C-alpha cells in the first residue's frame, strides 16, 4: 500500500458536520472555509482543523493549495442550498449569489486540481428545467477528466433519523467512486423514539439543568392550548375551528398540512431546518410533550455526537444562531458515508493509509 499523505479541505464548512464525518473516518481534515464567523468555535474544537473566515467567491486556489501541501487532495463542500430546496419555490434576487457559489466551487476545483471532489446538496439542484448550474458543474468536471457518480440519498437508509434526501456527487481522477450500500430499510429505520426517547421531559420555555442544549422555546398561551390538542403525528387539523389560523382556512393554506404538527414516535423525523425548534415552522412538535423539539433533539436528529460542542461557554450565543447552524449542517453520519466511500475507493487504488 502506497504511503501517501491524504488531506481534506471543506468549503462552506459551517460547524463541521461534513468535516466531522471525515474526521471520524480517520482522514486528516486540515481546514474549513465559511463566511459565518459564528461557526468558528464549533468547527475548530470538534474537528481539530483550522477555520478560515472567508467569502468563497474571493478565495484563490493558491490559498487552498497551501493547506494541502504535497498531499493527495480531497476537496469537499456543500454550497448553501436554500435557493434550490423544496422550501423555496423560486430563486429570489437575494439568493442569486448563493446560486453562483457552485460556480465558485467549480473555479476552485479547476485551480486546486484535487484528486477527489465531493459535493453534497439538495436533489432539486438536478432540475435542469429550472437550473443549469448543476449540469454546468458536471460538464466542467468532465472537462477536467474526473469520473463522476451522482446519487440521491434517502438518509434513513443510512441510519440517519430524519426523512432528508440529499444529492451526493463524487468525482475522482482515479476512476468512479461507488457510494457504499445503505445499512437500514423501512423495517429498521432509526426512529424518533430511538433518537430522543431517553431524554428528560421538559416543558416549553424550560432548560434541562444537566444539558443547556436541551431547551425548548416558550409558547404563547394560545399555542400551548393548540399543541395540547394535537395528537401524535397530527397537526392543526386536530384543532377546533376557532383555534385554526385564517390562512389555513383558505384553499392555499390547506397544502401546509404539517405546520404545527407533532412527530411520530415510531418513524424518522422530518428534515431538520434552520428554524426547526419553532412549533409553527413545520412538523417540529414533540410526539407527546407540549412543546417544539429542543436544540439537543435537533442536533441528535442531525446525528451530531452527544459531546459535540456548539458554543463557547464563556461567550453568549443565541439559541436561534445554534438552531440555524444545526439546520444548515450536513449530518455527520452522512459525512461518514461519503468518507467511507472515498476510503474504499482509495483502498482499491492502494493509496489509503490510516491518517490518525
């Protein structure tokens, strides 16, 4: 087996969900780049890698290559996906720059020339009738002689307890990379109960004295009544007429069937979002307790390790910031799936060696 240093640089790294997956699989993650300074603490303390506060559109290939040195280069990233998600019906003017970030990723691949590239995003990105950016991205990779594989992953198939679907692109100069097979089926998906069933019961507005992240947002008296009338797996459809918001009574509002909903104990959770601790933002109600899910529960649904540190205890960090960071993250288990797939690919080519 060839002894060769292998290093990973993560673009759009956030608090490090993708990096953490590579870190857990023994890769040498050397740096992460993001324009959100609030992510620095969590990224560095959990992944033992340097956080670079930077606008990816202005980062140069020379800067990235300084992180790699003479190693085999793996460049990974998840460009902000809100413009393409199922929660967004069209690309708004303010999101145009986010669309262009994938072109910046392509530019850096061209100048850095990594051996392997991984790009993770939402499946809607593949809709060529609406967006050309993904097909453009793939075209450029092919011009650079990369072998490309693309797969839409249903996260429960890999033990992730939420119904998130993600687009995973793997590209290599060595040949095609096969994503490892799923580990779960509908018979044994990891459920809400499996994930948060052992946490201490808390009320709305309460913080667990043993776990500051296990905290639930305070509800108004009206919303507390509403959630108390909502059955497991139910939503606003369970309320009496006088409690239903006027917007839901209109024809256009009937499509929002999961809003103010409770999760089901024996199924995976819905996709975590940047506002998943708010009762009115989706099916984010606890299955039986009268509250929305806590930050800890959101982190566990995203498969962050229980000891993952999200904030510096010596500094003030607003819960909404942590929720946004958690919702934006790549689930670390999905990161591990991608990392394991790349590791197997490197082993096939007799390049892999244990980095740590």
